[in-house]
């Protein structure tokens, strides 16, 4: 029992570090802004709302950088290397391309899950859409840096790196893959987003297992978030509204053809590797 408590206490502590940094940045920046604008008598709620959402995004960027540095120092203090623990290993061009295709295709699987949940949980779906709608007020630079680059990188280091490392020292591969995916889902703190994040977490965890490199789930996560951003741009919105049939064919091709084929090829590439030790999940990290 104490083993389980110790493992999950460590995991929660490392995740909290990230939350504290992000939240601390947002609290400090918005408090300073409010104080300055109030003293000047120029405080405006609408302007503050826009400022707030952009500070949340900058908080993700700052949080990613500082969290990585803190994680690195914490493990260095234990005479361990975060880069080794997280499996920052070189990947092949083929694995990189497959990762990008999988990530770009997964956004449509997420859309399918959201659509199903919207019917089952309309209130939760409405709250989810309201929260996503807040991003319409975000500036392009912090939005892209946070959603496309910072979040995929640090979330992979957290869940496919640190969390997987702690779990892998005590549990089987199957348990590790499932638990890290569930924790990844809970981390998003929204029933709709958590649902498809957990599914995404399963695929990200398997990609790490199959390839032995965190760069694969990072690229998958990057491509997934990039595709999500691109689909919110006027080009994709206009395409969907004006060329519905063509757009549907595109979605079907990505979801039912490219996604399964790419996943199968990534798995097959794992099976064809000649050096079994390259697939080691935890042993060399002890």
C-alpha cells in the first residue's frame, strides 16, 4: 500500500510544480495589470478579459521552460539525468514522418469523441465550447507558442517522461500505459477534454513503448495541436462551409486511412528493430 502512496505522491508533486509555476505567473501578471490600471483609473473588464487569456497562454510558455529546468535540477540532485529518464533518443526520418501523420490525423478522432460526448453530456459540452471560445480573444503569437510548441513539449516530458519513469519502476508496461493515459486525461480538468486526452495519452504512451524515444510522442502531440489550431483558421472554416463534401472526404481519409496505416507502420517498425535493448522501457533507467 505504501508503495502505491509513495509513487503517486511523487507523481502529483511533480505535476503540481508545473501548475504552481503557470498559476503563479498568471496571478502575478494579472494582479500587476489590475493594480496599475486601477490606479490610473483606466481598468476595463473587456480589455482585462483579453489580457487574462493571453497571460494564461504566456503562463503555459513560461511554465514549460521553468518546469523543464526545475525537473532537470531535481533529477540532477538525485544523480539522474532527465534527458535519459525521458528517453530523448534519436529517431529515424520514417518515424518522424509517421509521428506527424498520426498526430495530424488524431485531431479528427478527438472530434469524433467530442461529438459523441456532446450528445451524452450537453451541459459539459457547452462548458467545453465556452472555454474553447475564450481562445478567440488570444493573440496569435502566445497562442501558437503555448498550444503548438510549449504544451506538447512539457506535457510529454511530464507524462511520457517523468510519470512514466516513476510508474515503470513499480508496475507492468500495461499498467504504466493505462495509468499515465488516465492521469494525462485528468490533468486537463474538463470532462470533455479529459476524455479525448486520455485516448490520446494511450496512443502517445504506446508510441513511446514502440520506439523507445520521447521525440515520437512529442511530434505526435505537436502535430495534433498544430492541426487543431489550423482547423480554427478562416481557411479551414471557409473550406468546411463551402466544400462540405470535399472536407468530409478529407476527414475520412485522415481518420480511417492515414491514421490506422501510420500507427500500423510505426508498430511494424518497432518489430523490425534488430536491437531489442532499444525497446527497453525501464530497466536501463534504474
